[in-house]
């Protein structure tokens, strides 16, 4: 599989070319200096959330996602 540089939106990127069935695929890759450690992304401390707040947020998400009433959490 060839590894090539290409331009996209005025930025130079790294890509991997491959063939699947009758299609030529370009997989956009990240430069090594752009890849971050998962440790950098982990939260620094545990969030302080009480049970009532969690219950309200769960109901809000269920409503926003249009979940059927049978799948929604009970109060």
C-alpha cells in the first residue's frame, strides 16, 4: 500500500492508498507529531455529580434522542 502526501483544504496531509472492489480508497493519516497520548486527554479529577443531577441529564438525553417511553429511565 503506497503512503503519499496530498493537499486538502490548503493543508498538506499524509494518506494511504488502497483498493477495495472497484474503488480506489484514500485513508487520511495523521502526522506523528499530531498524535497525542491518551493520558493528555484524560480528565484531571473525578467530576462531582449528585444522583438528582444525573437523573435529570439522563432524562434530557432520552428526550432529545426521541427514545420511546419504554426505553426512558424512570423517575
